């Protein structure tokens, strides 16, 4: 008998919740309050289902209609609830919901919907009919995929999908063009659709704790992005991120990056996390123009040395190089004026005693600075010393290789004697990449037979007129990663030029003089500010085989572009146009051109 009693008591205490219990959570008082304010909060109510009245909360019941005339005569104006706000905010978070009723589409005025911390496995297709929805929080659920209709929520500003089981996104996510905050962290994503490049208003993007091996190249089209978190993935390579001009914080720790990511051009970047990767070198050319950096973490990598150019990071406050392969702390670390935290433990440092390292940053810096003072070497003298150690190629080496390479020497001007020797050696290739040239000196034109000129990663703002007259045999010119906005009219004189790379500059259009180079076969102009495609002028370039206009601000693709029948490779991704859609762009160049030709009005 006692056993029976215990069983009855147990059932009484753990009574299963019913639909009636869920409906009872929505009292008349709560309904009246929701109608008055436009807000309904049913968070943390233990709900397994949503109360039925929620879906028709804006509608009057038959009893309310019968009482309406009487109440209209005797109710104070402030209490006339039937004239109040339609439901705009619905909070159903922190419950036990496993599904959302398709009747959610009845809440047509909904601006904000909070469904986080439930047990949702699916979403109804009808959720796509909430055309006014701006904020949607679906974090901490069990969603594996999103219905295609979900991507119709074109007014979304904030979307939180954190901590679900999502493994794939449709390219239609690019239709969320109003989105400013997107959280996809803690899911099962192995790739991202190219269409994400259309999210040009994004301010924060969280991709952390997924299984991504790469990010789409049109990520750099997110020009408003301020914070990017792609930590805890499987990333092996990244596209250059220099076009993210508003980025302030980048988190890439715990990935599989083997090389330092190219951040050159991110002028207001303040925080860069790269710990727990496979990076072997601090490539300072990847930090060109990154003058505001305050935090740089590189712990648990394979770095062997600290480059002298690190002294350019004058605002650096936190510099973490713990657990690498560094054996020497160079004296120029003591020159960094704002360094507050220098983490170097876990390395086999030979020139600073272990007990000094254990004492922390102030003691390490004091020791290093004492060494600088003892050799009477201040910061200014040190920089001069760096310049004096440049190694220039001799005439005989240039004569055998036909190459003049001054790449990566941080040169502001070119040594005249080296140019004269290059002229005598009759070099055909000149590489001046990764320097600090703001213009090309006239002395350079004495090298008359240049066929290949590389000027990558300088600070060029203009190209002199003499280039078309003096370099008439030029076949390949690489001007990428500079500050160029125009090219001289003399470009039309380059009758042998086959390849031109003007990517990662500031061009707002393809320079007019380029259309006069009728020998051109390759035109690479991605990652600029180009707004339109001049299809008529491009047709003058009858030999053009490769055209790269990706990651620009192009708003329209003219159908006439389809008439460029010699094109073998056309790249347009990462622009703001809606036609052709990503599904078309994923096809071959021949199919894209055919698609465009079919759209030419007859």
C-alpha cells in the first residue's frame, strides 16, 4: 500500500505539462499589456508549445466584440486597448519549444523575435512572410538547416544563429542586404556561400567555432565590417583583407594558417589575434599601413625571429610571441614606445636570462633598453642603420639574370648607381615590390628595354607620363596594392603590353587610357572602387582573354558584356549587383557570356 502511495505522490510532483498549461500562461492581463505596448514577453515560462492566443493576439474575440460598444462609452481613453499597438516584439526565449506554428505569419507587424535557448529542430516556411522583421535571435537551438523561405526576410538587421547544428547556408543569404550583425558561431559549417559578399552593411561577423577551411574571396566586399571573428576553424588560407578599411578587430586564432594573413591597407586595425596557427614568419609587408595596431598575439606558432620592421608598430601595447621558436630578443623591441605586455615565455631565448623573462614585461624591457643605452643607439640611429644594411645586386649578377630586384628593401628612393648598372646590364625585368615608393623617379627610365615591371605593395599615388614613351617594350605591368586612382594617357603607347594588374588600388573606374592598349590580354582590376562596366570600351580590347572585376562596387552588369566572345575567364563576384545571380556566376565564363547576350534587348 505504501508503495502505491509513493507512486501517486511521484506522479503528483512530476505531472507532465499539457497544452492547457501552456495556454494558461497567456492571461487576459498579459494580452491587454501586449496590445497596449506592442511587446509580449513569455521568456522562461517552461513552455513546450506557444499559447494559441499568441498567433491571433491582434484580433478581437467574439466576446470582446460584443463588449466593445459598452466599453467604448464608459472606458477611459488611456485604457482603450483595442486602439493600441499591434504586436512588434515577441520574446519566447528560454523555454522548451520544439516547433513554431506556421500561424506565426499572422504577426505581420513583428519587428523583433527572440527564440533563443529552446529546442527547435526546424522552422516553418511561413516565417519568411514576416516582412518587417529586423531582429531575429535563434541561438542555442538544434537547427540543422534553414527553409529556403527563411531567406525572404529582407529587412533583417540582426541575425543570431549561434550554437545550432547548421552545416550549410544557401547563397540566398546574400539577399539579407540590410544585415548589420551576423552570428554563425558554434555550428557545423564547412564552407560559406559566395553570395555572402552582398552583405555590404555588416558591422560584425562571427564565424568562430565551425569547420571552415577557407572563406569566400568576396568577404572583402564587406566594406563596413568592424569586427571579424573566424577563430577556432580549420582555415589554411585567407584572401587579402586590405579592402576591409573599417575593420578594427580580427580574430583568427586556433586555425591552420601557415602564412601571415595579408592585412595591408587595414589602416584602423587595432586588434589582431593569430595564436595557435602554423605561421613561420612575421611578414611585415602584410601589415603595410596598419599603423594603429595595439594588440598582436602570435603565441603557439612556428616563428623563429622578430623582424626589425616591427618598430613601425608604434602604438603596439600587447605583443604575444609565447611558445614559438625564437632564440633572440632583438634590441629594437625596447624602442616600441607603448609596449605594455611582451609575452615571450615558452621560447628558447639565448640572449636574455630566464629569470629576467619570468619577471615579466617591465623587467625584460628595462634589460633591453639598458643594452641599447650602453651602445649609445637611440631609435633614430637604429632606423638609419637599417637603411645602410640594404644589399643591392651587382652589375655582373644582373647581366646574367637580366633581373634588377630591389624588392622588400623599404626604399623611399632608388640608388642611382644601381640603376646605371642595371642599364648597362640591359635588364628586362625590374622588381621594386614591397618598398615605400610614392612615385617613380625619372632616373628609372634609363633602363630602356624593360619587359616586366613589378611595383607591388608600394605607396604610389601616380604613374609618370614617361612610362608610355620610355617603356615601349613593356609586356607585363603589376601595380597592385598601391594608392592609385588614375593612369596617364600615355598608356595608349604601350603597344606590346599584354598583362596589366591594377588590383587593390583606389580606382573608381577602369582608366580610359587602358582601352587604348589593344594588345592587352589580361586585365586584373579586382578590389578597387569601380562602380560601372564600360562594355562598349571593353570591346575595343579584342585580344582580352582574362577580365577580373571582382570585389568592386559595380551595381549593374550590362548585357553587352556578353559580346566579348574572346574572354576565357570573367570574374565578377563580390559586387553589389543582383543580376546575374550567384548561381549564374558559378557557371563557366562561356555560359555567363551567353546568359548576358540573351539579355541584350532586340
